[in-house]
C-alpha cells in the first residue's frame, strides 16, 4: 500500500484575496475554484488549497491508492478516523486529527480535475 503527501490546504479568511496572491507564483495552475469558498492550485507537482475557514490554520493532504484499506490499517493501529465520506465534488476522504490538532485528509485524489485557467 502506498501513501504520499500531495499537498497542503491553507484555511484563510478570504479565498479570493489569497487566490490573487498565490496565482502570481510561477509554474502554477488553477485546478478547481468555488468562488468565496475554495480554490485548488497546482504549484509544480504538489497542490495548494485555499479554504474559507478559520477553525485551524491548515490541513495536510495525503493520497492513498486504496482509501478503505488505508482506513482499516489506521484503525487497527489505533487512529480515530472520521469517514470515509463522499464530498460534494465526488472525492472520498477520511479525516484524522494528530496530537497537535493538525487535520490530515486521506483520499484517493481525483486525477481527472482539469485546469480552468486564471479566472
């Protein structure tokens, strides 16, 4: 079973303002954008998410090839999980909070997202 760190999502007070800042980075593209709520950029290989939320400063995204099998292994290892859950955009994930209250999102991340330009 393979898992891989694929990105980081910053929890920000204003998605549009943050998006305007980060889209100036070189070698980046916008993969997904829900105005006022969420934006996902590809910066080189990893992804950077911008989420309208101030409950925590960020969360870590980990990709796994088999979400259900990964969840079973984590539960057997003593982790407490929330999910798996299917999100409105079709992605399934499970959430774990570490000892420092950092949220980890485990998912088989969708490969079919298309770049939408700079809009």
